């Protein structure tokens, strides 16, 4: 069997995966569609200990109701229960999902309805089919088709991402500057040590934990946002917190870094978009 035959087999297998996946989704029988999704409420928050691991998350006690029985459950975030909780306050709503009839197998999530149609596998299968077709076009008709095959979806994605990201970052800055900032304090610095399996190199990371109280009286405990500058000797430091009044989970102790990150994201987004456009242009010229 020649390589065209292998390509046909490739497309046939992943085509079947895609058809079955989309069919199951339309029938509403995928695992994601059968998963029970509820909104829980944080009843209690415990501050992390100095020097503990970031992986532990912020310890919380959460209550929720099973919609099939109406029974109320009270659970904690200790152990492996989905996403690590990095921002918490009493009364905050949090997403929970679990298999039907098994509320004790709950998992916490920040995006309760993400992937609810169970289309991840069929969408991946379609992408692999497309990649196979681009490969055969490049082999049969020349390498410029590889540039076009890569550049077209990349450009379309970039054309969507760049303006959407610009709007989102602008919206975030606007929310952070809507109300006057409040004082906060670094109450702990978490420490994680990892060892590279190849060369034995040891890497140590530190994550400050801050607390602050909003103008509305909500006491928030949260990890220092990733990507922002961490002050030296952070433990015990007083900081100024800018937050979104509608959602204190959107906050920053370094507003200048937020502005810098906004510009950096825009530059990289534009460069990525231009990369896709250039690939399509070069491929088209070389045909």
C-alpha cells in the first residue's frame, strides 16, 4: 500500500471518529453532556500556610445541591478535586461537575460550561484530517501548499484573536480602574521545588498569597497573579490592590505590569497574524 493509501486510511479512521463524535453530540449522549454541572457556594476559607505548596490551593468548604435528589452536600478542596482554587471569599460561587449519581466524585472548575457538548475529540479528528490533506498537497503539488495550508487557518485565527484580545485587555483595565484601590497584604509565600529528570537541575518557584477587603466588605484571599512582578521579600509586605467591583477575582497588585502586559500581548498577536499572512503570500507567489 502506497503512501496515498495510508493517507486514505488516516482520513478514513479520523473521519469515522469525527462522525461518531458529532453524532453522539447531536444525540446528547457524550460523557460531557451527561455530566452533572452545578454551582456551589464557598462557606469557609482558610488562609494557606507560609511555605506550603502552590499545588494545594486555597482550602475552602463548599456547599451545593444535587439537582436529581435535592440533597445538599458539603465538600472541601483538599485532595485532587479538579482545578486548584487560587481566589476565594465567603459567598463566592464556584462551578462543580461530576458523573451522574456520583456527587462525591466532584471536580471544581472555573468554566462550568466549557466543553459541555463533548466536541473536543471530533474537532481534533477534523484537524488531523486537514493536516493530512495539507501534507499530501505539499508532497504532490509542492511545498508552497504547506505554507498556504498552515497560513490560512493561522491567519483566520489571528484575525479573530487580535481584536478580541485587545477588547478583553482594554475591558480588564477599565474594570480594574473603576473604583479606588484598597490596601492589601502578602500573608504567605508558597514554595515549590521541581527537579529536571534529564539533568537534575533544581528549580524553585515562589507564589505570594495576598488578602484584601473590597469596598463592599468582601474579604478576598488569592494567589499573586501570574506574569506580574513579585516584590523582593514579599512576605508581610503591604500592597495596593486594584480590583473589578463586579468580580473581585479580577484584581492586580501591579497595575503598571497590567498595562505593560497589554502592550506586549498586542505586539505578539500582531506578529503572529503577520506570520500567517506572510506564509500565505509566499506560498501563493511560489506556486
